[in-house]
C-alpha cells in the first residue's frame, strides 16, 4: 500500500482545491473536557518517511505531509514543545513500545491485534470507498443502475468484496492496481470504478476531463478500516487526552479543514 501511494503521489502531484465536503469525525455536541495539560509539557511524535501524502521526505529531505503538519498543529494548539522523528516502518512501532517516543502518527491500522498493543486517539480522518464514472454518467448516478454493468476494482481488495456482496448483479472486473481499474473507466472498458477514494482523488489530477466521483462516500470500518488516528503506548492517558482535546479544537478553529484542503485539493468526501 505504501509503495503504491508513493508512486501515485510522485507521478500525479497536486492541483488546486475545489469546493468540497469536509471531514468531520468529532461529536459536535460533545463538551470540551480540558485535560491536565501540566502533565504533558511536550510530545515526542514518531512517524515514518514512506507514506505520502501523510508523512514522507520531500526533494530537499525535509519531513513533510498531512500527518507531520497535524502533529505540529497539535503542539502549537496546546502550546507545548514538539519533536517529530521519522523511523523505518518496520521499527516505528517498536520504538514507541520502547519509550523512544510518546505518540506514533503514521497510519497504523486500528485492528484488534494492534488494539492489544497500543491505545488510540479519536479518528481524525477516514478513507472511504467511492464510485468513479465518466463525468456525464456521474451526474445521474444510481447504484441500482449498475446491474448488468461492469464495475472495476483492485484485485483482492476490500472494495472488490464490497461489489460482490452488495452489487451481485454487476459484473466485477478486477485489476492489479487502482490506476489500471480507473483507466478502464476512462477508456470505457468498464462502466464504473469502486475503490479507495483518496487514491482516486490523486488520479483525477492527471485525468481532469475524464471522470468524477459518483454518489456519496461509503464509510465501512469492517471493510475499509476505521480510519486514521494516533497510536500510543498503553497507559499514556494524559498524552492521549491532550491530543483528543486538541483535535476537537483544531476542527472547530478550521485548522484541520485547512490542512485537509492543502493536502487533498480534490477532496474524497
């Protein structure tokens, strides 16, 4: 997954933002419970450098990305000292367990297995599945109309499973990569694509006059994952509560939206 995202990001780049739906994963009715910030004078964030556009090194070698800027925004909001250190993916979790950092912001999946090792903050971003069609067809999209039509998806993906399960009358065409599946729609070899919406949003940069999202995003934690959150070693409740508190404040202040628009100019919500 990380290699595929790296190649997509490097090949496609970013373009200007358009009006779009913004993510909102905080409970708008929840009260702000101010944590004991005196117990959190600083946060040592750990990340990796191989997961663009979330955390990676740019051409100058600087550590950048959505997660990197979010970590810095949390520390600025809490007015505490902040460090961000990159580790190889296979070592980052162990570094957190060994106490070489306080929080890991690197896209660790919230699986039951990882839940036995780490605590997690609230979710700050989810990665939904979405349909993609030619622009004219997307305007009048109705999933029921896909019966008998060809839907492209990455081979063996949870999105292919979704199509099999919920669109049994559609013809599933599986491809080795998301790009090949999307190109099948562009080249009219498939009527629709269903897959990771974030990856599709970057593909749109190289195909601006071809296709568009059709219908609404599908949030299915059982298939597509719970989303992105920050992992912590068990028992670091003060740090976890401080980050959760800041995530709500960053959403209310508009900082989280600004980061989303900067790094995902073609939104996938």
